[in-house]
C-alpha cells in the first residue's frame, strides 16, 4: 500500500497526485520508495565568537618635554610663512658676532669654584617663580593681540635664524627696558614705554638684541643675576650658622665676576641687534633713546651729537680710571654705560666684521669649541680658596629649602 509522504493518506495505484492533500507525486518509483518521517534539518549553531577581552585605552599624557617640542614645531612651521625685505643671514652662528670680552669674562665666571653649585641650586625654583610672574602680570603678544609688534619680532627671528620665543608687554616703572629669560622655553618681555619710544627699525634692533641672548646661551646664567641684584643669595647665606664674614667675601667675588660678564654680553647682543635692523643710524638711535628719552623735546635730539659723545668716551674706561675706580663705578651694574655701547657698535662696523658677516665671509660650520678654563683674577683667588667649602654648605642648604617648594 502506497502512502502519501506528505499527509500519510492511502494512495490509489499509479496515482500521480494525492487525493487527500493534492500533493504531486513525482514518479511511481518515488511513491514505492520507503518513506521516512521528514524532520527539519538540524544545524549546529556555532558558539558565539569569543571577543577578545577589551583592553582599557589609557592615553598617556604628553610629558613636559613632548609638549615643549610640539610647541616649538608649531612655531617653526608658522615662521616658514614670514617674509622680510631685509637680508636673511643664512647659517648664522653666535660665535661669529660674539664680543671677545664676552668669552673671556664668562670663562672667568665659570671658574669660580662655587658658581656652578649656585647656578644648579637656584635655576629651577627661581625660573618657575619668574615665569609665573610673567604669565600672571604681562600681556601676551600674538596673531590677535598687537599684531604689528608680533610681526617685527618674527621678522627678526627669521633674519637671525632663531626659534620664535613667547613675547609679552609689561608696564615698567624704569622706562625703556626689556626682559629675556628662561633657557628652556624662552620669553621676551618688552616694556610699553619701549614700544612707545621706538620706531619699527629701532624695535628691530631691540628684538635682535634680545634674540641674541637666546642664541648666545646667555639665559642659562641670567637668573643668577636676578638673585644677586635682589639680595636673595646673601639672605640664604645668612640662614647658615657659622658663615659670618666669609659669606660677604664670597658674594662680593661672585657679584664682581657675574656683572663683569653681564656687561660684556650686552656688547655681543648689540652686534646682533645691528645685524638684524641692518641700519647703523637706527641702532644708534635706539641706544640714544635708552640713554635718555623725552617726548616733550624729541625734536631737539641730535644723533650726531650722541655718536660724537660715544667716540669721545673711547679710552676713558682704560686710560683715565684705575681699577678701584672702575669697580666702584660699575659694581653690580648689569649693563655697560650706553655711550660705551654705541662706541663698541661703531667699532664693530669700522673693523669690517659687520660687513664680513653680512657677506657670509665668517661662516662657522662646526659648533664652537668648549671654552677653556681661564685663570682667576689675582684679587679674587684668596677669596675663592676660603669660600669654596662655604658654598658647598650653601648648596646643600639650598637643595633642602627648594625641595620643600616642590612638595
């Protein structure tokens, strides 16, 4: 008996269709084939794919060095779009325009036994303090604030080949003044009085001068001058029992050596200012305004008279003054007399060095050799021998004091 595979009803012989469900039967052979209960095909459901354990995505905050490098790279890219009508001095090395006395006095300063210790223990804490003061009290100059001033500074950067520092304006009670600080992330601060007094060419001299402090590596040492001027170093020494009069001798020796170098470093930077503005009269005018400036009588000033004053002053420092008088007149002064500065600037041009640099006859392709040790001045030797241990104590004491600021 044939059975319909779909409804299990009996089929008539040789029937091609089931009379019950109407299903078509393909052939008689299929009708006579053994019939099995049809089950839906079973498929194994694969186990859900094992997802890898999700790792927590922890983004590491960029370090201070990485942030600084990113900031520098951004400024490098921005400087590529800056243009100037002045000559860009390709491959300029600070050693090309460095004043000879700058190198000599710096060697002497470095050879003072306790100088490196003082430098190391005071650099970070006082730099941090000064930076906070600038950021909190000065006006930043950028693309949206004082754009004309910003363009002048950036133009000076590409002329000398210096990376762009941050620029600020501050109100000064001391008149025409500037501050350049922080070797790691340099900042230039220009007084509002300076901007009011100087024309654009003169400001190019000022910016070139300040950028040279960065190029020449002066900013490593400038914070020492700050603590000497403000008496902070002497105050630290007074906190150490048993130092007594030795501290006075040590501080006097350091002050003498530091400011002797600081004054000669200004001659170096004046040369760079001249190379930047590329205008001798503008450079001399800027120095004349620094020497004395009156808005009321500005039309009565005489550049020729000021330059002549500078020429007449040549030789006074070495001829008419003995060593004691020189020390008394310049002790603690961070800048040389302004008429000396204009005299040195004129000599820079008259010797032909300015022209040689501009024509790139003085190219230095290798870094400046390490400065060799120079003998200490005789009048300092005894004080240095007696106070080296004293300043070792100061260094240990300062390390302890400043470590508390970081906590």
